[in-house]
């Protein structure tokens, strides 16, 4: 006997949302690391600290938002969805 497990559309959508959030976070983390790298590479110029502070701040904000969004989405995945296909 073949057992069919139903996968809800809600779970598929939420996993896609987590993947999209992860890709966006990876992109923004890359931008922040490049900003820090540029700041460290131009330490001889005045104001070199601005891209370093921006990069570190952006990295912290992105990490926090991604963590909170993933936690929120994963909590919703655990809930049962009455509409299954």
C-alpha cells in the first residue's frame, strides 16, 4: 500500500519565503563585508571609519532581522494547515 503524505501549500510557501529571506540576507551581508573591507583598505584617508561602521551596523541589523523572520516563519510552519493537497 502506498501512503501519500500531503504537503500543504502553506508549508511550501513558507519554505520558499525562508529561502528568499536567506538569499537577501546573504546579499546584504556580502555588501556589508565589502563595505568593511573597503574601509579597512583606505585607512590612510580621512573618514575611513564611515564604511566600517556602516558595514558592521548593516551586518548586525540583517542578522537580527533574518533570525527573527526565520524564527517567526518556522513557528508558523509547525502549525497545522486545514487545506492540504
